[in-house]
C-alpha cells in the first residue's frame, strides 16, 4: 500500500468554489492559511448558510467518551460513517479509540487512504471487487487489522470464493452477527443460525472466526430490559462458541471480539459486557457509538444514555447552522436561506436557538421563531409577536441527527465560543 497522507495534508487544499460558506475573498488561500487567519464567523467574510462546529463541545465529547470507555473497561471503535472526517478520526484515536467502524467498502477505503490501522466493518462484505481490494490491503500491510460481520452461509461462501480468487495470503477476520429480533435489520436470527454460519466459516480457508457482534439499537420495541436480554444472548453466544472450540484459530494473546453499542444504549452494553465470563482468550469488548462526537439538539439529545446515568457526565451539542433572513413577507412568516441541502431533516426540523442582529451584532434567544418546514434552499419560519426578526438577521439553528448533518458539508468551520474560526473539518462522503 502506498504511504497514506497525514491529515495535516488537508490543510494544503485550496479554498475555492467547492466549499459552501467560505469567504469569497479567501479564494487562492489554502485551508490552513485561512484557518491561521483566525477570522470571525460573523464578520470575517463567511457567507450564509454556514454550518459551524463548536470547538469546545467537540473536545468535551471526545474526552467524555474516552473516560466512559476506560471506566467501564470497553474498547472503542466509533462509527466513522457519522462524520467521515479523517481529522475527527485522528482525534478519536488520540482519545483512546481502538479503531474506526465502517459500514460500506467506500468508507473503509477512505479510512485506509488516511492510514487507519484498525477497521471494524459492521456489515457482511460480499462485493467481489471490494474483497479483492481488501485482500490487497491485508497482504501489503501486516499491521492492518480488519474485522467484519458474517450472517449467512451464502455470504461466507461468496467471501471465501472472492478472496481465494484474489490470491489472499491472510484470512479475513469475521464475527458472526446475531440479529436483534424478528423484523430487525441484518443478522442471523437464532443461535442455531449463528452456529451454521460459524460452521461455514470453519470450512472457509480465506476466513477466520474471531468473535460475535450485533446492534442492540434494532431490538424491537427497545427498552432497557429487552436490550439487556438481547445483549445477554450475544454474550452467551460468545461463551458457547468458545466452549465449543470455535475460536481455536486465534493466536496466542489474540482476543475474542464481542461487539455492540450504538449511540442509544451504550449504558446497557457496558452493564452486560461487565458480566462476560472468563473465556479461553482475552475479550475485546468493543463499543461502536459514533454520533457522540457532535451530539445534536434533537434525536440524540433525547435518547442519549447519559440521560439515564447523569452522574457519568453529559454530551454537548456541537452543531449550529447559521442562515440569514432573506424575506419577511408577513408579520407571521419569514424565510431563511438554508434548506434541505444544508440541514438534517430526516428525523426533526432544525431548531431556531438564537438571533444575531444585522444592525448591531447583538445576540438574543430566538423567542417566537419556529422552523415549520424546509424547501431545498429555504427554511420556512413561523414568527410570533415577540420575534423581532428582520431581513438580514442571522438565525442560529440546532440540528437533529449528526449523520445527515455532516454529509451535506465538505468543509465545516470549527468555531470557538467567541466566533473565532480555528480550523476546518473536511468530510469525505
């Protein structure tokens, strides 16, 4: 594999028309040079709409999950599909992450392009072209660790066939995925199904069984009790496989992987994984939560496990989308210049939080200002009698769902509390 560029090389990209919201007068500068100018988001030439990430909130969230994982004896492979940002991956790794989780081959290719050494792919990988690429990566780099799901005998057959055809010299490590229940997403539905998949892996020369995994967020009618019951099934599956000698292919000191943990139930994962009995090898208790890095002001604000365990800390929402009032046709209505191309809307509409006056730069709470709908490039706003909203004012909005917020922006200003832009976060969706 060719040497991977360091994330610092992203600072050498030119500032140009590809990136929304950046100052027009910065054209010709590099991203790093613009960051070094430490411009202010509000009077430094940035155009609206512009998405900002709070520098303080991102750092707080990174540190909090590092502490949480350490406290509960968990390894951590945050799901990179949330941000698809090598800069944030690097910071997650600096804050103790074991590796980065991916969902599809493209994401894994981005990770490798930036030198990620450990990738957990939370899907069954049956694409022959992707498996050829993977075989090449594993053969070229003995320090590269890759683990992915298997959940069907046919999937195992396709993987083994493609890898052998590619001349793979290293087996691909796989974990059997236990489905979360009837009507849930992927995963073998019963323990007998899981055993059949494991038997298929044992007969596949290009694969090696290293553990079990799943996603508790798909448990039907999820509750703390139901999620914990499913997690105990996952732990029992690992223990049963171990007792049957199914992990005999592991080398000395190599761990058995037991993995779960989205952003809604990682407290339950921590509780049940603490009950994992002694097995024949060390256990890598791998958590995969990803949305924490930015958190949000909607969906994840309501479902974060820290609401149930406030003594463990609290995540801070890091996103704020700034847009301008471009039309005020009636006292009850206004329109902003940000819409579906700029804001997440799949779970909740943006939440108007603050108004920055175009007259004097003062900032006030967005009282009487409610986003009621989104068009492609406009936010529809209902205004009450106390709104005091004028054309030209900037409205700062909180967003719901990090995954569909990051993916609309290729370059996101990282902004300190006083509005100083200190860096730019590059994404690769």
